C-alpha cells in the first residue's frame, strides 16, 4: 500500500508538491510543539508521511481502514490463543442479522460494520474501531433470548459510535511516548488497537455512555429494553462480572442507571421483540445440527 502510494506521488508533480507542503507543515509543528517523545527527523517524516495517522481528526475511512488491519491482527492472535474467529456460517449470519438490524439506529450508521463470533466458551464481547464487533460463543449461550444478545451487540456498537477506541489509542500512545505532533505511526497504531481490544477495559464514562447509547439503539430497533437490564443482573449474580462488563463502574450502578432510564420512559408497544426464550433456544440448537 505504501509502495503504491509513493509511486503515485512521484508520478504526479502536483500531488508530490502537496505532499511536500504537508510534510513541511508537519515538520514545523514538531519544531514548535513540546513533544512527549523525541521528534521524528524531518526527512524520515517525509518518507513515512503516508504511514502517519493524526488521531485527533481521523476520518471515518481512515478509521475503517485501520480497524480492518487491527481485525486481521486480532484474528491471528485469537487463532494462536486457540479461540479463533468462527467460520460457522449460520451462527455468523445470525449475529450479523441482529447487528445490521441495530446499526441504522446507532450514532454512526454510515460506516460498514462486521459482526463475528469468537469460538470461546467464556462470556465476553468486545469491539474495535471501524465497525468490528466480536461476540464470544459462550455469551450467545448465556443469553436467554435474542433481545438479551442484541443488548450486548448494541452496547458494543455504541462504543464504536462514541469512538472510544480512538480516544483510548491516543491515551495509550501518549503513555508510551510514541505520539508526536505529526501523529502516530500506523504500525504502532495497529499494535495498540490489538492490545486495547483484548485487554484494556473502558473508562467509567465510556461504559455509561455505551450503556445509554446502546439502550437507545436497542429500543429504536424494536427490541425489549428490559433485556439489557435482565442480562446484566443475571451476569452480576454469577459472581465476578465478565470482561465486557468491567468492574469500573460497578455493574450494580450501571443496572440502576439503565433501570431508571426505562422506568422514566416505559417501553412502547413496538419495543417488545426478542423475548421468546424458546424460539432463541431453537435457533441455538440448530447451530449444532
């Protein structure tokens, strides 16, 4: 990708000139801005310009492209861990069907979303930037009905909507001292993205925002909102909360906040879907045939 980009720059004098101006501008910023890490030499910055990401104003397309690279690395890492992304067509299609039903009612419906099942028996789910959502098989079987499963997917979509992973990446890059005034090297961004998806919990503010946005998405798509509360309560009673729920903020605080929101705005006649436990059980049973 970089090779073809550089080739195109050399073929077009005008484009090369624009790139040079952009590089000089970035270099000027480095010279006048205090750096959390040693500044990139100007000549290296010009050569690597196509690989530098400006996290503060990343476009949707840049985020989707970066998310795709992170997804590839995650797939490799999960496979090495013995919990690969599933190639079960029916299960993946089912997750995708629910996800695509939710997306139009999310805060970022205009980016492509990819929904995948992870062959892991633990109860967990996570997302990374650019519209990539991962649901553990164990979580699918822990849910009693489709609305409970949809509530988790809606929550993960909300993290993408809030661009929480982009903000976390910026904070992690600052901590590691690898974020310059020009931005962050793309390869380093991919590695941080993998780390964030697999290990770093979201902040208290991000979780509350994802709960609120996710609940709104769930309701507008016609699912019963109380399913989000019932699933959280069930997981809370099971002892230590699964990673996707985190312990900060406390699950109890999140449940109370969601319950108050539903109580103050009771479900309409259209917000009742997904509560048929038997129908959901039949769908899961069909995956084993």
